[in-house]
C-alpha cells in the first residue's frame, strides 16, 4: 500500500458554491466572502449545506469506505491521518 502525505494547506483547485447564492452575490464581494456554508459528516458521508437558503449543496456518499484525512493545521509538526472522536478540530455538533 502506498502512503502519501495529505497536506494541511489550502489545496482547493475547484470551489463549491450554492447555485442560489452566486446570482445574489453583491458587487464588490467575492464568492468566498459571500458564502454561507456548513460542512459536516452524515451517516453516509459528507454534506455541504447552504445556511442562507437552507438547501443541500452537495452530499457525498462514502459508500461505507473509510478515507484517510489530515485534520491538522498548516504548520503542525505531526498531522493526524485519521479523524478521532473528541478531536479539538473535528467535532460532531448535534443540535
């Protein structure tokens, strides 16, 4: 099995935005500044939710598979490759 480093820096090459928010974005504000998204784990995977419109933006089904993840911050000497319960960075917040 090949192990690869999962960066803790911003490596996003294609952004995801709410399709309803972009047409409403005020002039002079970037999509990043205008975004109002929540991202979190669900029973099947990962969901991106628009807080402004209360709609699903994307819901990714992991199909029961576990995936390695880096939950460290840029500059951490040792970055975790698995999401641990009670992590200071990854928390499940049930309302």
